């Protein structure tokens, strides 16, 4: 019996779907990801289950919706201990895998501290939630900088977020979601000291670990970038001319629409402004530069796998937990919205000789990753898993019906703001419906005619029948997004 494959799971933070050159973005430079596209099953329509870090990560690591696993937002003390066995990393550790994590975990609150862990399966643990705030307590990346004889305070800029009130006004803090333009003389964190680079260094260290022959490994690599603030190193930022970039997706009427949502108290990390007030082309340049740096480090890691002979028997996933508004509709950062730039993410899976390279526009959810992995590893998919495996058709099997007719996402008080807004998204091939619950507000977009969601049709009487049909479908999808029942024993 051949050895089970290794798993390299690379998850960036807050990377939009439209940030890879080979998939249609002519303004960004991503040569390594472009090459990876040719070696992978590529999903151009992959959607997160919450546009916020912790619920999204809890969801795609279990194959369950955030509301089903009971992790609906950021700021929880810890992941539910009674569900720790449902983390795929724990399950695979119990199957004999050597599991490691580098960078973010964010299954619990990391506010001013190292987050509290459950038995998550990771035996190798190099933790660095937020390199941009210093976070000296329990941050292995900071220790790595210190070990080089460097004062980390001279490298990492403090966020100055020290209380809940600071967080709730964090859009006013340049170091949280602002733009920090580097120069040759005054850089942000330089590449050789950057957390993105550190992630690769530690990944290579893990892969080279002395382990038993044929013992498989799973490595979860979680750089913080391209999460704001927009503070790319000068070496990468200088490669982009902001004025040559297209900037945000914005039309007249966007600000008025956002102000209507803001007036209803609907949560978001900042208030809408005209993209020019956000320096939208400059933040786009910095964001693209951060992703180009990730591309270079991801390529360095793949080169190491190739040179060490480990690539052939390694499943490689490249993805992100959710997107970034990046000035679209006058917004930056994230919160209770479900625009394509925020809910739609890159997703590519490679296994040379096993997974058939192709680019698919099938609708897929991040909850589908866990069952796909279980089937690729020839393990039974647990009954609690709510995702749908794509294993058979990405390995060359026929897809006789759409993988999914629709995708859904949730925001159930996901951000620590007073309104604790609840909202759901239902999106099929053409239509997107967003319901802001108990607000008497919804949004309806025709994605064929309006792919960047500027024309809300929810109050247009010509689309009333479409809206009510989608409301019914969305309600049904929400009702059925519950955990599986335990096995029935008898009739009563």
C-alpha cells in the first residue's frame, strides 16, 4: 500500500478571488501562482461561509457551517472543546499524521494575547497571529526576530489597539486598516524580516523534521498578509504604479446605499467614503505588492518540495479565509456585507498525477474542502460534515450535475460591534440575495448584468417575483444548514 499523501495547506488572510494574473488580473504579478494554476484544480467561484476570520476558519477546518459548529464570530475565548474532534487536523493526527501550524490559527480570540488552544492536533506549533502589533506574548515570529539580535520594536509598528473601544473605532487607526506607504529610506517591514518570509523558513524546517519513515504530515501555513494595514515592503511596492491600476469598483449611488445600511446600524469595520478619500489606487498597489510577496514565498516553498522529492506525494491547497472590500462601494476591510470581493476567494488544489488540472467555474464552498480531503485520503467522511466532496470529479470523474446549485454565507454577530448584526447570503449562478435580519432590508443583485453589485433590485417591483423565490430558497437553505442528526435507532 503506497504511503498516504502529505498535505500542504496554505491559507492567506483576506485575499480576494481576483488577485491572480493567470485568472484574469492583468495588473498583478503572480508568476508562481500562475504556474500553480496549470498544475491544479482551480475554482474561480469559491465562497467562504463567513466574511470574518474565526467563523470562516472554524468552518473550513471542520466542514461545518459557523452556526452549526457554534463559532459565529471573532472574539470567542476558545474553540468549543466538545467539538475539537471535528477539526480535521485533530482527526488526521489521530490517523497518524504529523500536523504542524505556522502563523495564524484564530479559532479563538487573539486579542492582546496568544489564543487559547484546544486539542487541535498540531504537534509543531509556530504561532504568530498578528505580526503588525508586536504582540510579544507567545509570538514565535517575534522570538525569531529577537534571535537575530534585533529589537522587534524597531521592526514592527504598534497598532495602538488596546481596548474594545479602540477596536470599535479601529477604522480611524492607520495601523489597523490604513495605508502605510514605504520608501527606499523608510521601509515597512523589510522582506528578510517579514512574517511572510518567516512562514516559509519555518515550513521548510517542519518538512525537514526527523520523523518515522512513511509517516505522512499535514502543514497549515497561515501568513497574516494581505490583511490590512496596507503596508507592503518597499521592494514589492515599488513595482506598482498606483496611477496605472484600475482602482475600486465604484459607481454613483454606492455611498448613498452604504449610508442606508449604516443608518440601520448594520455592522462594518469602517464607514463608506469616496474611493479617492481612501487612496484606493495606492492601497490597491500595496495590496497587490503584499500578494506578490506571498507569491514569491509560496514559489520558494514549492521549489523546496520539488528539489527534496516531496512534491509528487503532496496534496497542496492554496486559498484564503475571506476577501477584502479594497475600496469597492467606498469600503475597506470587512464586516456584514457579502460583495464578491469579500465573500469570494481563491481556491486551488494540486496533487500531481492524481488531481486533474483544470479551471472550473462550478460553485463551491470552503466547507467542501474537508470532505474532499477525507475522500482523497480514502477515509470515511464523518456524518457531521456538511460540505460536499469534490474529490471524484477533480480526479477526472464525470460531473453529471452541478457541484452546487447555490452557495450560502452567514454573519451572525460576527464582529464585535454593538448592533450584533445577523445576515445571510444566498447566491446562485445569476442572482445574489442578502438579508439583513430584523432590519427589513435586503439586497438583490443580477450578477449577469451587474457583476460588481451596484444596482440593488430588492425594491424594484419588476423583480418582486424573483426576490420572493430567492427568499424562499434562502430560508430553506438556512433551515437545512443544521448539523446531522445522530443515527436513528428505532421509530421512537
